[in-house]
């Protein structure tokens, strides 16, 4: 009986794998690029490689994001998601690329560290 329970547990873990987690490629060095890749992996609903404003606004607010937003507000650097998106969408096509997001996040990080 003990063996049947163990076999059942092993088979059930194999049959129902846990959702895939995002793993940053080893060659990525920039924090902005790592964060951008993570956001795109989780938020690009239609998997077209671009984020619309709606996809961007649907980010899950984690404790880290809340903490960063509090710090940005304290330093007078906070922008709403709509304002952030407008800054990143330089060509005005209503979509941002991973590179646009990465560039913005790196700029934001520099601004936070310089004030």
C-alpha cells in the first residue's frame, strides 16, 4: 500500500507539472533588461513581442513594486502607468518593445540612485 501511494504521488507530479517559471538568460547583465524580460514573459498576453497599454497596466503589483513606487513618490519621480507608457512609446504606435521598457527601467534606476 505504501508503494502505491508513493507511485501515485510521483505520477501525479509528473502528469501535472507546475507552471513554468521565467529564468533570466545568463548573458543578460542589465537590471532593466532582466526586469523587462520578466515583465514581457508574464504580461505579453498575445505573445506578439510587444506590450499594449492594457497589457502594461495589468502588471501584478508585488511588494517590490509597491516599495519602489513609494520610493519614487518620496523622491518626486513617480509616474502613473499611463505616463510611463507614453514616455516609452516614442514612436506613438501604442506598443512598447522589450528594449523600450529596458531602457526606461535603466533610466529610472539611475534617477533613483542619483537623487
